[in-house]
C-alpha cells in the first residue's frame, strides 16, 4: 500500500494490511535508530508540528522523530502562541501552513478538527489528537507495543479501564485492534464514563464480544489491561470530575491477583490510576510504550512523504 500523500486521521480508516505495513516500517525505524541514531532520510523535508493543546509525549516524540529522520520542524507549542488565539479558523491555519511544509502534524481540542485541516491542506496531515475524538498515532504505537510484548496482535482479550467516554486513546485502540479478531473487549468504567454507544455498536457489528463492567478485577483477567486517567480537562462540571477521579487505582497487590501474563499499558500521563509500586514489574509496559512513539511516528512521517 502506498501511503505517500495520505492523511492519518483515524484508525477506523485503516485496514488490517495498513496496520501490518505500519508495524513493519516501525520495526525498521527502531532498528535504524539503534544502529545510526540519526538518518538523512527526510533531510530535504520540512514538517509542521502544530500543538494547540497541552502535550508532552506526543509533541516531543513527533519532534524527536522529525530530527531523527533528518527533517526540519517548524513548531507551535500552544494555542496561545498561534493565530488561533486571534480567532483564526483551523481551515485558514491549514491553508497557510500548507505553503511552508511537506507534512503537517496537528493536535487541537476540536473533535473532527484534524479532518477540517486535512480537507483544507494539500500536504498530508497526521492527527496528533482531536479533543475527545481520535488519537490514531497513540493507538498505532500501542499496537506496536502489544506486538513486541505479546508477539502477536491476534485473538487477544483487551481490557480498557477508566475514562472510556472522553478517552480518545481507547476509541482509537478499539478500532485498531478490531481487524485482529479480539477474543473480547472488556470496557471497565463507571456508567457515566463508559465507552460511547456508537463505538460499542461498531465493535458489535464486527462480531467482537463486549463486556461492560465496573469491576477492575474482571479487567485483570485480560491479556492486556489499558489504564486511562480520568481527564479533568474534558469535564464541564468540576463536581462530576471530583466524584469520579479516583474510580480506579491499579496497585501491585491487585496486579498479582490477576492474569500473571497480563501486559499493563497506559498512554500517560498518569495521575494516581497506577501506583508507583507497579513500575518495576516486568509486565509494566507503559514507559516502553511511550518510547515506541518515536519509532512509530518516524514510520508514519517516512511513509506519508513517500520515503518508506
């Protein structure tokens, strides 16, 4: 599949063959970094990295990916430092930046905002997170982590825990793992933060068994447990956030009661939903997961610019 010029907006847009190709190229990028550290593969390219919403891992890993490929980034690190603060539309921002660069990476708070920018720009656009919508590159690095930790993406039982309503990472992961015949998705959340019904319906159409629960012990019987934080910034009512924020805390004693081969993942940042006594367990994969973001984002940049 030729990815040159292709937008990466949602994992729902990708096929099983797409996912496998991305995983293969990501593996090559990991090898490249470990062998050469920095490449000149994209030395003639300029990449816009536009972050209009707070980020550490996604922004820094994209910037690292740009540098490791030998490209040059132009960056926006917050909405306040861009013309969005003056009321400029996403479409106008895209049309302007389009004249400067070979590809655009964008994070902004409007669900569907990345598509608005992709429709306005000729250069390929990568969605680095659009509000409570999608976060495709996170799901792709999650898949690469699962592949490395489990040796396969096929027929796994995947538990997603915490804020499933607003958590764009679990929305994207649900679609990303769907072509690999999951044994079951366990959606573990308070009723108020359960997975949106349209996503549940899409998974059921794909014949994926779904279990909804509030019991984290059920989630700990899975092959993968994917923890998420309760996101203060997504709540309109602060009182609702305060009531729900401590719903799930994964600690060492809980982990030791679950599936001994479970892989523990988290998109980070964590607040208090994974205790630090879990960090040194061999199946705690979340920092390895974060580091895989560089290889995955290198792969996508190389693919959409026609160099991989």
